[in-house]
């Protein structure tokens, strides 16, 4: 586990429940020990029992609170897609698989694992892409993983795509880290693209989109170009309390 993930587990149980529990348990013991020790000091009872809560309330209610409390704000940045060890692609029927092929070609030098999301109808296209992947250097069939959705889920259920990626990709990374993986949201339907985007939004995850070079009369890309990454840079912004407008009477 990387240090940044280990550190985040101090306050986020989803990063690592065991670390979160251990830290909370240790802090609880420390508080009890400190409380027992401070009972021998009369001045400590007044300072920690009354003084500290009053100071916290005063800070929260004062303008100083806005300056002290800063929260992360996601700022999307478009950059050339960086290399990745794991790649998630979405395959639809026929020409719809070209974006997945382009993404794999782009990342081929660093790939260690590929997940191919497909519907029942696009399963033959996914198998063709899988056969192509195992001819690439560094990839074997066990590292090219098909992820199946029903046709109905593929067309109209973004949540099914999000859950599939959450459980079968991020839930089974092995020796990879979340930021080793990039989700290509180009292929498939609007529903699969939305679901894949939702799966890639949490901090530490990555998204990309393949540019179209040529388009048909309906505006659909027929020839894929190089992918670009949609990077979410988190910057600290000062918190601002919103004022509620009073209703006119």
C-alpha cells in the first residue's frame, strides 16, 4: 500500500478499515489516559472541560472559521494521456470497438492488464479484441479480462457499469494501485460512458477519452485518434458559508 493511501486511511475507513479502526482505538485510549492524568490538576478541568469547547464555538462562529477551513475543489484539466499499467475499455458492436483498440495501441508499452466491458451483442467484438491483446508483448490471456453486461444494462443502466468497474476492477487490482489504472469512457453507449465516468471520479482515479479523426453523417467517429486524459486536480479552496435569501412576504 502506498504511503498516501495509508495516510488517508487515518480518517477515511473506506481506504483501509483495519488502519482506521487501529488509529481510532489508539486515539480513544490516549484520550482516556490523558483524562485520568488531568483529573489530578484542578486547572485542567476548567481549561479542557469548559475553555476548549468555548474557544472552538467562538472560532466556528467567527469569520476566522472561513480562513482556517479549506476544502479540496476538483479542477478538471485536459492533458495528453499518461502511461498506465491497467486499462478499462468499453466495446460496442462493429466500428464501436475502434476506440478501444486505439486506446490499447496507445498504452501498449506499459500495459499489464486490460478489462474489456461489453454487452451480449458486442461479445464477439470483445473476444476479437481479447485475441488481439494477447498477441501484444507483456500481456497473456489471464491479464485480458472481459466484463459482461446485459444488453439492457449496456444501453440504459449507468449504475450497472459503475458497480461492475468498482467491484471487478478496483475491487481486484492485485499488485496495481488505483492511479495505475485509467478508464477509457469513449466506447459503448451514453449509459456506459456515464457509469464509467462515475467510477473514475473519486480521488486517485483516472479517466480518458479517445479523439475522433473521421466521422460519419450522424457525427459518430469512424476513425479513432489518440486519447487525452481528463485529470482531476484537487486544489484547496477557502470555505464560504452560503447566505440564505429570505423569502419576500
